C-alpha cells in the first residue's frame, strides 16, 4: 500500500500529482468540491453503519429463531426418551 501511495511522488511522469492534499498537507482541492467530497464521505459512512446495524439485528433475530427451534427439538427428544 505505501508503494502505491508514494508512487505518485516517485514517478511523476506516470501518475497524476496529488489532488486533494499537497506534500506539505495544504489543501489543493477547490472549496465546493471539498465540501462535496466531505458530505459524500460522511453520507456513505453513515450508510455503511446503518446497513451494518440492520445486518446485525437480522442475525440476532435469526439466531433467536434458530435457538427456539433447537430448544423445541431437544424437548421433543427428551419426551421421546421419557416414553420408552
């Protein structure tokens, strides 16, 4: 990963220069474009965590449903053993 990052500075003829931040960490991107980039970053991060939360809740519900089924199956097997 560092090679990919630093290749922009090492081989300037092959790659476009840094567009968002310069080597001295100064912002090189125009104001409205930086705002759009920031809003998009925040929006997609929030979307990611919302989907992650929904997926987690789905797995918890699925686990609860399967554990109820397992408990019922164990109880049925215990009743079978008690009848014999």
